[in-house]
């Protein structure tokens, strides 16, 4: 029979092998996740002529930062950035208030016809009138060339309402019942009991909403004609189209291209890469601070059968 020491040694050896394999798998997975971002970044700081030919794969060549300087010097860039920051901040705040309040109301069994209204809100996730009726409705509401067109339409999200309602239902009912016996009404219980206990779910909804608001540009495309209300995403979208147009012109006129410094000249590829970094970087900087709430909120607020 094997001694206790040999058994423990075998188990310890098997455990170390398993740990090594796990670390290798997760290291490989991390590299697969990180490499696309690394690839984009090195292409934004490399020789643009080499980038357009696909010759930058692992190591940057001809390093320069003219792409970022030119993107940040775009006409209307500072104002567009402020508009995007404003819509992201206010849009997220309004969504948190509207969604949490409606979700809390839908979680109350005593709410008048609460099942009907709950289904009424949910059905909007699956059916809508279409783009043209939506545009007509927004026009009739005075949302054309109006900053609030970025904020008000998303104040209540059915999907986030479902998450929040499910989360609230997981809070022990005794907490609200004890407050109700002390004379607390719905609003007091909502503000002082439900909201403080649902920070993780609110953080989850906040990061989803903020990313969506930050990346949105189609509402600007359909509802805004004034350049004063252009968002950063829309300005970058316009600039990207202009860069592609310039690139096509240069390809059709080789003599003009020969007189220019191609290493620093913006191309469609370099603009696309630089715009991607400018758009994604703020989200990557904010996300780590919300990650712990994000995971907890999704797990607890998941819709259960």
C-alpha cells in the first residue's frame, strides 16, 4: 500500500499540473482578447503607408503620433466631445431614474393592473412601428435639432426594467414591510431602502447605458442637422467618410500622391484605427471601476424561470 506521504505527493503533483494547465489556458485566452487592441494601437502610431499595405503585424514601425494630432484637431471636435459627454451623463442618469422607478413599481403586486402594464411595456421590446413613424413621432414631439432627443427617448428601457424588477424581487420583503409598519410610503421605501440595496444593479445598468450613449450616432444622423449638436461619434463618422474619399482620390491620381509624405498622410485605414482607439479608450478606462458591480448585478438580476 502507498504511504500517506506518497499519496499526498501524487495529489500535490497532479494539482500543480492542473494549475499550470489552467494558467496556460487563461494566459492564451488573455492574449487572444488583448491582441486586437494592441494591433489597432500599433497601427495608429506606425507609418501610414505601411499600415495601408498591411505590413504592421506585431511591432510598430516608423512611429509617429500625427494621426491622433490630426483627429483631435478636427473642426468641431471639442464641442462634439462635450455633447457626447453631456448626453452620456444625462442619458445614463435619466435611464437609471426612469428604469429603476418603473421597475420598482412593476415589482409591487398591489400596483393597479400591474400585470397588464408590465406586459404592455415588455411587448415594446418585440414590436415597433418602424423608422418612419418613429421619426414622425419625434418630429411632433419637437425633438428635431433638440439636445433632449438624446436623453428622453431612452429614459425607460424595457430590458433594464426587467433586470431591475427581478433584482428588487430578490430583496427580502420584510425590510419594506417593517418600514411600512413605521408609516413609510412607497417613495420613502424606494429612496431609502430599495435604491441603496440595488447599487450593483444600478451600476450594471449604468455601464450598459453609458456605453450605448457614448457609441450612438444614428439618432444624430436622423434628427440633427445643426452642427452645434453633433456628437463625437457622428463627427468621427463624417471624418472617416472624408478620409475614404481622399484615399480614393489619391489612388486615382498617383502623381499627386507622389508629391506627398505618405508616411504621415491620413489614409482610410489609419483614420479607422485612430477613431477606434479614440472611441473605445474612454470605455476601457471606466469599465474596470464598475466591473465588480457589473458581475454581481448580472448574476443576481438575471431573469429566472
